[in-house]
C-alpha cells in the first residue's frame, strides 16, 4: 500500500511476493503463503482462513469477494488488494466501489471518472464544503427570476419567470439555446434522460427534446396554473398537478393524457412518485395528502391530519412520507396506517423538507430544524437566517440552507454555520446540489455556480473514509 493509502499499480504486485508494513520495519518474503491458509492482517480487520484448491487465491468467486470486500474500510481494502493479483483485480472493480459508495452514503450520481475516484475524493470535498473552499461564477442567462436549475450533459438547463427555458454552457456560461413556447411563468421542471418537462402558469406543461432543443409535446387540459411536474422512475409516465384541483397522468412518448385524477377540493400544490411502483402522493391546499394508483386512477388513501394547506411533501430512503404545512407541523406517515406515525411541532409554517439516512429536516420560517427519525427527537435548530428558509438539503450529512434573505449557509453538525454564501444579488430562488457543486438560481435572473472541486488547492486523494 502506498503512503497515501491508495492502491499500487498492478505491475507492482507479484503473486509470489508479500510485503508487510509496520511502524518499525518492512520485511519482504520471496515465497507465497501456504495455499491452505491465507491471513491478511490489517489495522482493524482480519480476513479469516481461506481454504484453496490448485487455483490458489483465485478459488473464491468474484461475486463473493465483492460482497466480502464491500464490508471493509478503505484502508483494509487496500491491504486486501495487495495479497494477490486476483484480489487486486477484484478490489479495482467498479461494482465494488459502487457498493462502497452506497455503504458510505455517497451520492449515487457519478461526478468523477470512476466510482473509485468518487469515493476516494469525497472526504476531501466534504472538507472543502466545511472550510468554504470553492470557486464561484455568476452568469446572467435570464432577465427575470430563475425557478429551476437542472444539469444535463454539458449544459445547465434553466427555467424562468420570463416564460423561457434556456440551455447554458457549463464551461462558458453562455446561453447556447433558448426554447420559447410557454406564454406565462415557467415555475417547475423535471427531467428523465433527454426529455425535459416544464410546468407553467399558462395552464399547460411541455415536453422538450434537449438534444434537438425543441418542444416534443404540448400538454394541454388543465384549466388553471400547472404547479408541478414529475416523471416516474422508469420514465413511462409524467404527472402534472394544478390549481384546478386535479392531477393528470401523461404518456411522455405520445403526449396523450392517460388519467385525470379528481379528489382534491382545492388546488394541488405539488406531488411525488412514491417508492412503491405506481403510487403517487399529492399535497393540496385543502389540507390533505392523497395517495393515487396511477394504473387505475383510484384514490387509495387520503391523509387528513393537517388543519390547513400542505406546502411540501417528501419521501426519504426510509420509506416514510413527510408532509409539511402552514399549520406549523411536520407529519410523518406510513402507508399501512391511517393516522400519522408522528407529529413534529415547528415554530412557523413549513416551506421545505428533506431527509438523509436517519435524519429529517424542515425549513420553518427563518429556521431549519433537524430530527432523528428513529426517536423523533430534535437534533439541531439553525437560527441564523433572517427570512424564510425556502431550500434545504441534507446530502452528505452536511446541511445546506437557502433563504429569501439572499444567502446560502453550510452548517456544522454541532449547530453554528460554517460559512455563508452571499452576493447573489437577490433572493435565492432554487438550488441544485451535487457532490461538487451548488447551482443557484436567483430571483434577478442570475445563475451562480459554486464549485467545490475547482479551487486553488487540488483534491487530496490521500484523504480516505475509515
């Protein structure tokens, strides 16, 4: 293993030479361990006794080794990779590093060339987030507020209150393509593959073909503002919600309306596709959260514990459904129960929700609150913003909030903010967060890119997860 904890190149590993490193000396044995027993000693793990056949170290199937290696720390994995060529080859497999990314709760979106680089560089990136080391660039693609920012290929795709959709170069910040079809504000968007969907105050939704930067289908039928659009995980259907109290299910391929879902008594604010295939949950100003079967169009469940409009809805990886409302409550639901599992009191109306591992969070007034979902006890209360917390992200276990006070804050686990990003020029309207960047849409039409992978100090690959 190299000094920085990384794996040595394959040509430095010989199946007949085993090196042992410790604090006092380095010894080299010119003979292999006996084929009946191989013991790999590492700082925290001993990989047990392994019987072999005439194939030696290659007797264990690759899929078995991937599972075994997936439970090791990075340091122990480096040690295992030095035992023999077969183990080294397995330790370099992308499927193993993808598994490790999941174990360490590293985002599923690949931002580096390989999953291995993604995981090895992530600790250094987290340190940069904590230290506030970043490069910030501000562009002006719109003349009015940006309502959503979505990465696609070499572009940032933005929607705006100026009725347009624009494709902005990630390299130069220039607007390379402008797509005009909506007649009023574009207020929401969704993406699946090369298809981009937008919702507008003109009572319609549009499906766009991004490679050809043209519209594919104009989805008409709603009679009031379309408030939100979202694709199913497989991309086979698109759901739109509207202030006309209905939802519509569309075929993205043909643009045909497959279902009209009727059941709310007031406008539908937003909705999400649930982890259970074919189910969709909608939040409404009538104080309910409805669960629909998209295959049949039937209303399967109506959650009614809120006392006023439901502003936001989320389903973290733990499978529970979170709703937040103007009644200053976060309610936690289980599809198998009629009543909420838990009601969490907030200090003001709830504007945004998020979840990460065992933590859930809410933006309530000018505060952000975090709870442990296992005990429903409050963990943190962040109080430094001076206006509504409209955006909240808990990814990587590092909370980030955006506020109508024009700032974005990155918070420590202990409570105080680590640093504050300002000078966006206006209210922060939307954020897209990845492992390396924050793409910030601002109310004055600015697009700010905060890049934590492009500062003066290079990524330190020796920083490893334990």
